[in-house]
């Protein structure tokens, strides 16, 4: 039982990454068939809201704190940055590139979180210790991998028939997709920092995620109305489209966000985002097997650098946490806490 308590967050995040990989593959498939990005976001968020609301009401009705204006504003901002804008940018980038390439930018989330936490003094770097130097070196390696992904596509590694496409147009679409994925990665990193704050002021995962889904539903509906005024455009008819929005709403935007919010509260944002490379591993397996996507040399090398740099950074974080836990009982035992960003 004690072993399960120690590993339950790890098991939860591995399952979450597998589910998110399935969501990415399904979304890539329906995007290729012409389903609109904002329509996907709207339906998956309203499904998530409907699914989570009764669970949140009955499960957390006795422990749920009363929402204040500040809490509502935090959740609205979390929905805008971490759901509506993040999903929109990632879906557009996914359409222009591939599922495996998209997941390489998801791998940048822990490094982005670390870099963005520095100016807010949520993270400190001591270059006198090897842990501080490891964090800086890991961040530099990951950024280098992201630049390689952006600037170098490389030769194809699979012998697949190439579609008849203007090379200049294909390059432009790949570059546009890269910029969109970079923006989505930064947005999602910001969400982890916002969620770390929400976890302290409103520690009810089901209610919090339901509230975020509700706000994101309104935001995506407003964006969709601004772009599409034809009522018939709101309807989805294909069986795969319906299955995709149901699965991505209930599992992707519902249960996965609940688990991630819980893990952020229990183990911190860096621990939670550290599992993102698993999404790429699962997606790459699905990508090659089912979607028959092309794999390029630049994507492989860039992804390897991103993952290696991320784990160097996390190694520095773990050593720094161990050092702090070893020193704090000597200086002030009453204030010893687990380190979080």
C-alpha cells in the first residue's frame, strides 16, 4: 500500500499521457478530413463541462470553498490560456505538420515552465552548485533542440509516396505550423504556473476543471461565432467526428485535466509536465502504424535534444530539492516543505 501511495501519481500520469496520445491521433484524423478547429474545441469543452459538473457537485459539495471574484478570474484566465488558446494553436499547428512533430513541442513545456518561472522568482538558479548548472544546461539543450526542429526538417526516414505539392507551399505550411506550435507550448507552460496558484486557493480538482471547461466553452463559442455565422456549420455528422469530440471531451479535456491538476497540487508543475515525452512516444507509435506519417531526420534529432535537455533540467531540480531537504531540518525544522515552482 505504501508503494502504491508513492507511485500513484506516476501511474496516473502515464495513463494520462496515453489518453492524450490517442486524442492527438483522433484529432489529426478528423482535421485532415476538414473538421473545424474551433468547433472541436467548443464541443470537447461543452462535453467536458456536462460530464464533470454532476461529479463535481456531488463529490466535492462539502469540501468546495465558496468561489470569489478572484477565484473566478483565475479560472477564466486559466481557461483562456491553458485551454482555448492552447488547443487552438496546437490544433492549427497539428493540421500543418504531423502528430509526432506536434508532440515534440509538448516536450518543451517543462523547460518553458522553468524559464518563465525565473522572472517571477518562482524558480531560483545557483550556478555555484551542480544542480543549478544542470538546470541551465538542460534548458539550453532543450531550446537548441526546439531550434533544430524549427529550422531543419531534414531528409525523410521512411520510403513513402510523397503527395504532389508545391515545395514552397509545403515549406511555408511547415514553418507556419512551427510558429503556432511554439505559441501553444508557451501557453500551456503558462497554464501550469496558473494552475499551481489555483491548486492552493481552490483545491477541488473536479470543480476547478468543470469551471475551466465552462469558461472555455463560452470563449470558444464566441470565437466560432465571430468566424462562422452559418448555423449549419455547427453540426457534426460523421461517426469518427462524433467519437472524437466525445472522447476528447470526456477523457482529454475532462479526466486528463483533473488528473494533471491533482498531480500539480500533489507533486508540482515540473513533475507533472515531465511526463510529456511519453505522449510523443505513444503518438509516434500510432503515427507510423495507423496514419502512415513521414518521419524526418530533423524531427528525430530535435526531439532527442529536447527530451535529453528536459531530463537534465529535471535531474538538477531533484538534486536541488534533495539538498534543500537536507539543509532545512538543521536551520528551521518547522518550515520544511516540499519544493515546488
